[in-house]
């Protein structure tokens, strides 16, 4: 169990508690929302913002009979967040 102390509050959590919370939260999110959230996280923590070639992946998705729909939705969400953060 990890313990973090700040001047205003005392917060404890276990790895299993955080893992359970994350899994439940992610299961309720769409692929678009996951991409959007990832872009916000990358921006917030100073990571390099990624470039996703959505147009190319959409073409490949059509060729593969829409087997990449989740990936396309994630990329669209990521790219939308990039626009919103500017």
C-alpha cells in the first residue's frame, strides 16, 4: 500500500484498488473517448503529441472490411483533442 501526504490531505490506495478503478472506467468509455483522453494525457504530461494518419487507416479499414474501426475511432478522438488543445 502506498501512502501520499500533502499539507491539505492524506491519501492511501493500493495497486489493486487503482487497477480495479481504471478497468471499470475504461470499460465504460468509447474508443473515441479513449483517444481523446490519451491526447489530453500526452499534452498534460509533456509527452510528444503523436500524428495519426486517419485518412490512410480509413482506407485500409475499408479494404479489411471494417476490422480496424476501433483504431480509427481512437485516432479520430486523439486528433480531435489535439485540435481542441490548440
